[in-house]
C-alpha cells in the first residue's frame, strides 16, 4: 500500500498551484492507497474531507497540518483537531508534548533543508517521525536526516511535499497495512516504536514523475 503524507493544496496553502481534487485525482492515477492533505498552519474542515472522500472512494484521504515553529516545520496529525488547540508559532519544545497530550503524532518535515546545524531541541524532545527524502530536500539534507534518524531511532518517511499535482507521488511510503483514516495512521506510527518501520517506495515505477 503506497501513501504520501505531505501534500499542499491551493485552497489553503498559497504556495500550492493544484486543487485538492487535482491532488486526489493524481493520487488515484499513481495507484496510491492514501494521501494526507497537510496545509500550512491550518486545518482543512472535516466536511471538505468527507466530500473529497465521496468523490474518491478508492483513496483514503487524511488531514494534517504543517505547523511552523521557530525551529522549523512539523507535520501534525490529531485524532480530532477541533479539540486540540495548538498556538501559532509555538516552539517545537512545546508542540511535541502538546500534540502527544492530544493523542497525536509529530513528523519533522524536510529537516536540514535550510541549515545543517544539529538542532539543540532534539536533546529534549523527540518527534514520532522525520522525513529523510522529499522534493524539498537536497542530497546533503537527506544524508544528514538519515544519520540523525538512525542515531535517535526515529521512524523515517519519504513524502513528496507536493505543491503541484505533477510532483505528488515522487516520494512514497509503502505500508503493509491499509489505512482507512488518520486514526489508523496515528496508531500505526505508535506501534512502530523505535527505528525505521516504514519502508519507503522507490522513486521509480509507481513513484515516478510520469
């Protein structure tokens, strides 16, 4: 089962040029089992996810948020975002415990994209996962992210960070389970514990740009 857990749409992320429907259609064409719409610092209303799900029943559509912190960007997934108040621009030192308190997970998005320095915050808190490959990560960032993930035993992800439907699926995760909702994803990540429990799909074949 192939999944992409980092996608932006033009309805809620100004930097994206593709609509949610275009992203979903592309995911279906690429043979994905599910995607996560992770808008910048905002949650897509659940009613819109439900409408998209009706139009694309073969695709599991989850919602998340890419939260901006002084220390970088982090993907947040909550069982019920409407019951989870996350302050804008809060430190990751506050974000991770808060999200965990709400029963959610935090994935470090495109680490080392802008700086190769070792983040001091990793001495105090630990994300549930981190991206080690993305359309917005250069090779040096990917290499450093892999080393950090291995050293700290952090679950790794390959996500497209697509802002254009053409990019969606260039980086994918292959899971041995079928996710039906975001709660399934959260549970799956929790069960992995330490280490790389998600096998990234190759950027060739099903994950190609064609």
